[in-house]
């Protein structure tokens, strides 16, 4: 399974010219904890997260309406590609304490935003199916059983 299949269908992103307020409104509207920041070609320039809001904006006195997201976003960004395996992405996210990982194509164009929630939900589904199969195997009393 590709990590792109685990991402929300409609990726949340803002252009580098956007204000911090624009990014925050999008995060609130979409109920997400991060947005990709992209240039005019759709290439990832950075990522703007809830942590960026707290660490770089909340108590600074800066006006989110006039502060460019470009000044607050995290860069450089760790990226996943469509070839990144879910287990590999999860290991990276846990190791580096990331909750979001942009998924890009070979040119760096943003395709999706992978969240640790997406990965954990998928892993729970896999384990539930495995448990169901094991329960069925154990309780199946065939001939000679």
C-alpha cells in the first residue's frame, strides 16, 4: 500500500505568499494539524504546523493577518514519496517526533499530507483483521480437531 493512499483525499496547502492567518483558518476549516506551503508550481517550500503556531507566533505579539506564513513555516521539510512504505514513514515520524509528513512526486510537487493518525488507523485495521483471522483459525473445529 502506498502512503499516498492513506492521506486525506484533499491535501491542505497554502501558497508561500499566504498569511499565517490564512494557513491557520485552513487548518481549522479542514480539521488538520498542518498545511503544506507550496510555491507557484506546487512544489513544497515548507510545512506550517500547530507547533509553528505555538512556538513561533502565539506569544510574539505578531499579527497573524500580516505575518507571512513563509516567515513561520518549518523548512527544510522531511518528505515522503509515493515509494515510501507506511512502516518506513511511521519509523521516520516516531524517530523525528513528526506528526505530519508531506508526500511528493519525483519533482517535489505536493500530492498529500500523511499524518501519524492515518498510519496508526491503518495499522489498527491491519491488526484487527489479523486478530479476526487468528480467532477464526483457533475456533474452527474441523475434522479430527
